[in-house]
DNA sequence: GCCGTTTTCGGCCCGACTGTTTTCAGTCG
C-alpha cells in the first residue's frame, strides 16, 4: 500500500458515494483527499507516523482513519461496505466517456441495467435512446465507449503495472530458494500500457518444490502452468507470468521474457544463420548447450552487442546492432533541466520555493515553472495580474538558492484560432513558453492541424505540449497531421514535448522517432502538479529511449544558457 | 468531509460544449 494505492481507494469511495447519491460536498471532500494524498512528498508511512499527513490540507480525521486501516490491514471497511451496496457494473459504466453519475443512476433506476452487457443490449434495442434527455447519438457514443473499454480491459497504465510488479517481486524474493527477481516483458521494455506482468525468478533450483512454493505464495488465488511459466493471479487482482530459472540460464530466460515476438524472431533467425539451434531451454551448438547466465552472453554468442530492452520491439534494432549503429540512448544523468510543472498559482500543490528545493534534491541544474494560462479556467490559472508576483517569487528563489536556476515559464493555451493565450506583452515576460491544446478537441483534422501550425508561428512559443491530447485507456489522440506539424516544428525551431504524465505519454514513442528523424528537437516535460510527481520524468525517459533518442536530440539535456538561447532565438 | 473562521456551523469552482431540447441538464477538463 503506497500513496497511489490509498489515493485510488479514496477516489473509489468518492465514486461509489456519488452513485449512491450522497451529499456532493462529502464526495468532493474524498476526491480532494485522494488528490492531496497522492501529492504528499516522501513516503506515506513516514508522513503518517510523523503526523505530517494530518497537517496536510484536504486530509481530515475520516481520511486519516481510512489511511490507518489500509496501512495496517490493507483493506477499508468503508470501501468494502460500499462495494456491497453498489452493483459493480455501475462503476464500470462510469468509465465510459460521456456517462457520469447522474446518467448511470438514471439508466440503472429506469431500465434496471446494472452491467455493461445489459447496457449494450439497451443501447442496441433502442431503450436507451428513449430515455428522457438521451437520444440516438448518446446511445451510439455509449456503444463506442463499451468497445473502447473492452479493448482496454486488462491493460494497465505503466506506472500502475510497475507498482504492482515491484510489490509482487518483493514478496517473491522472500520465498525460500529465490535469489533474484527481475521485471521483464512490456514493463521492462517501458511500454506505455502493460497487460501481463512478467517476472523472472532466479532460484537455487528450478524444481517442483519451487513451483509448489510459488503456488502457495501469499495472496495467490489461482495458478496454472504452461510453457515453462507459472501464471499467478493474486487476490488484489494482479495477474503475472513467472519464469523460474537457475543462474546458468538466467540470461536466456530474461531475454526470452523481455523481447517482443518480432525481436525474438529476428534473433532466432540470426542465431540459425550462425549455425545455432534455438530451443526452449537454451541455445545449442551441435548437441552442446551453451552457458547463458546473462543477456550479454546470449547476444555474444549470436554475434551482437547487448541491446537495451526499450529497443527490443523489432523496429530495426537488430539491423542497427549488426551495422554497429545502435543509438547511445539518453539517460537520466544526461538531463539538466526539469520542465513543465505547476504551482499553486494554477492547479499545482507546491510553491515556487518547494519546487526549487525538490529540483536541487533531484540534481537538476534548472527547473522551468509553467502554470496554466487563463483559458484553462477549470484548472485554476495564473491570471495576468499575478504574473509579477510569481516572478518576484522566482527571483527570490534564485537569489536564495545555490545550484539551481528557476526559469519563468508558462503553459499557454493554444486558442481556437491558433493564437496563444495572454496578451503579447504578458507572454514576453516569460523566459519560455510551452503551448498546448486543452479545449475544442472536436475540430476536424485540417482545422486542428492549421490551429497548431499557426501557434508555432508565434515567436514566443518554445515547446508544443502534449501534442496529440491523448489520455491512455480513455481518450484517443486527436487527429493531427503529425508530418506537417513535425516539418513546421523543425523549420521554426519549436521543440515538441514528450509529456511524461503516465496517463498521456504523448508524443507516442513510435512518433518520437519520426519526429527526431524530421529534425525536431524533443523536450521531456513532467507535467507534474506536485513534487511527488517528479519521478514521472523516468516514464518520459523510457518513451524517449523507445524512440531511439540520443542526448543531442533533447532540449532539456542542454545547459541552461543554451536552453534559454533556444527559447530566445525566435524572438524579435 | 474539510476548512476556517464571523471558532463548532456555513460554505464548498466554473465555463464551454454536447445532445438534447425548445431552454437546459449533464459532462468534462
């Protein structure tokens, strides 16, 4: 149970209360508590023990009691009770875009629908469209939403999957005879979505008694064996494929459990060409099994350099390895600048000073603060009259701190006509600007593309933020003509963001590589609303690496003077 | 449920869009 688990429980409680028709302000309080809890700095247990949690705004006695219960027993009685009272299908229905609590309740009460399957039936046979304030378009939209949910089912956002996998790995590493546990599969490849958790267990002996211990492992409710893997389903809902092995075969098993099918097929082809036999339990030269204790050893015998897990997608990495042209992928230590964060001036939870301190702790040389412009009213935004005050705070932080430079940035809205929010003189007061689309996604491909292209003509724009607006598992990217956007960005010297918010990871890694090939400079933006979200950068880095990016492709690898020169270059 | 007092209760964020309506409730960000 960490912060995000507890925050999820609180958010679930809020949704269930809403479905029951509770007092909206009580519901909002649980939602606020969930947000506040997710944003606290440091470890939850420590914050709870020290009493800091109770001091946090938005967290009161009721929340504290739930946190207490979750930390000691892993369960919440309130949540359990609510789940007994509300049909589970109703919470599934809430995840459909366009369906909120009021409509779900209306559907439930007037049509007695309480599962997705029944909802689908009601949408198809016309009952749904006949409800007051519903109609054919609503029914159609709901059918589309059900399809979307089905596709997404079983898929998890990378950071949720990672948290589950790490907890599982810790539990498994305590089993007798287990020496090491490694994350593998799409998680290790840093994919944006993860369906199955794959873990490799290096044990003293891979025998029946180990498998028996796995089956009896804490919380396992169902196990199955097949293809050398043990599938485990845990009480908490996580399902994982475990690959037990010994030290002698660890490299082989880890490599097989990590690469996608295309990567493995290409490796296999190359192994065959080199006279090797590829079997489930290892590589053979004649009848001789080769020792494969590390991935390096496997690549060695196939005659290739080690290939970073992020690249193992079958997108030309084998050819590049053969030619000695694998990229020198960007690493965390290459990053000098932390960009895209929000303070209390808009919808963030920390002050300028707190951000500066956090930036120092994370060894960044500079940190760009970028609050929302007024058009993003729902997020709370930095009003023009408050800009001088924020800038004085930044100047004070710079005067007081040593070792970090805080930059005056902004996340300005790209308005419907392609102009940027704020009057030009206000915008010029900022040292750099991220510009993003937050409203009117419904425009057609041509209109949206023209809107973004026009924004890039503005000389105060430095970076295009979350370019396609997608929300993983809930909203498709909007239909932007990326080729035209990349071409214009390269021509104008506008950088394009990899937004590292785990729900966005936008630009998609497949497009990152195209953008870099088109000559676009890429910027990794955390889009953090609290210092606890600084680690999002690691997810963004994973996407950059999947896009084959080297340090020279990235804007925030550059020293602060070069970063500012990049931002100023286009200004008159 | 939480906050902040006018300190033990009263107030709690809102504008735009959508698909319905024929004036607006519900959803979203």
